[in-house]
C-alpha cells in the first residue's frame, strides 16, 4: 500500500492519508463471541464466531448474512469512526468505476453516491470553475501543500516506490512529447526507427514470389519435370487459344490444309493470316455454301484428293457440316443437290474464286 494522500482520500483538511486497516466492533447487548461455526466465519483476531445474543441456538452472523447484497458478512460490523471514514460519509459496495477508498475494497459514498464519481461529474460539467477553485485553494494553502508534498516524497523514498513514480513520470513525459510531435506533423522516433529498419532489411518478397523461387529451385534439380510441365502448359494454352480466338483457329486450319496439300504433292501457295481473314470477310465470316457462322474452317473448292491446289483461288470458308458432306464430290454437282442451294450464292462463289468466265474445274495457280 502507498502511504500518501491519493485521489481516494476525501477532504483537503487532512495533512496526509496513511494506509489504514478497517476496524470492526459490535454491540455486546446484541452480539457475543461463541463457538466457531462450520462455515469458517471467524471474528478478526480470534478463532470464534460472532453470534446473536438471545436464548436458544444463536445463529452465526456470517451464516445468516444476505448473499444477494454482494458484500462480505463483516461489512455490517465496520467501525466508521475508528476506520477514519469522514463524518457524513459511509462505505458501500464498489461503484461502476471501481473507486476503492484507500484500497479497502469499498467505495466511499455520501448520500448514496460515490464521492469520486461525483467529483468527475462536476469537473466534466464545469471544468473552468473547478480549475479556478483549485487555484484559489492552492494560493490559500500553499505552505501546507508544499509541506505535504515533501512528506509524500519522503514516504515514497522510504517505501522504495519513488522508482515506480519516476518511471511513471518518464512514461508520461514521453507520451506528452509524442502527442506534441503528432500535432506538429513531425514523425515520432519509433516510426523513424521502424522505417530505417525496413529500409535496411530491403523489400520483403511476396508469398507468390516465394512460391516461384521455390519452384525454380526444384526445377533446377529436376530438369525433366520442368520440361514436362512447360510442354503440358503449351498444349493447354494452344487448346485454349484455338477454342477462344477465331483468327487463330482460322490461321491454324489454313496451315493444316497447306500441310496436307503439300503431303499429297499438290500445288501450294504460302498464305498469311491476313489473306485468309480477307477471304472469310468476303463471305461475311459465314459458310460460303449455307451461310452458317459457327465452326468455320478452310475448305478447298476443288478437293485435294482430285489435285486441288492450296491457293487463294481454291479456298472458301465453310462450316464443318458442309465440309464433311462435300468431301471429294464435284462442287457444282454436290451444291445443286443441297436444300440451301441458291443461284446468287453460287454466282458469288464463282466470282470470288475468279471462275465466272473460266471453267469450274480449272485449277488455279494463285
């Protein structure tokens, strides 16, 4: 316990609040000390229990106390005058803010209200008036307060608690300086030290980068697995692009057709993707035969099996259904038998392929 006047000490006329123990007393006409009870309730300083003074089986005061009051059974026997409780005040259970009077575990109350809570409420309601009242009190009692401060410091030194006070004061000063630096917009010392430490440590790698580094380290030790991984990745990327990119799918169909024509020994002309896209655009990116716009591929007007060259004058966009149905049939004979045959579309096919005035079966060179 600290032996100086704290905020829990009521009244300003007391020179110093010293630690005290609660004193207990009882009226001999109502109570007496008797045999110990089974519950272990003992009167302070004795091994006896206090019991009511009447004929018959006297009940123990601790055993008959009201448990709902949330107070020790000895509370009713506290001697307020001997314990130093100021006149007009009483002790009660702890308030919501847990203001303990002289560390006794009880709250000092006046008219049922906590004295410390009332002080806080008054200060919050009119802080200027409280400040002025404190200044008047200090000027009127300056000599006594200075003497009290000296006694308080001496008690702290005697108890060895001045070191705690010094540490607490140092922490409060540091917090005050930090608050002033924040208000002035100056970075505090801790933040500067933290930034310097981060700068010295360098940029920390992300979780993704750590995983990548670990994977690369594993692949350096297992190159065959790295090769298999990239091979599988390349196949997945090719399949994804072939399904999602019409231009790429058109270009790959053209290259595949060129390879097959070259394997048969047919005449081939290397075409770029722009030339193939221009031919598809001439038919509005739809099948040259039926007008369907789905699953378009490169189709040879004169089949490769009959010597049809892979050249711009022999290529048409066609849907997969028409391409499979036409196979190696004669183009004109096959087309006239289809339900979607129209003269206008047939004339357009011949005009685009440059066969409007030339025989249909003439092989183009370009």
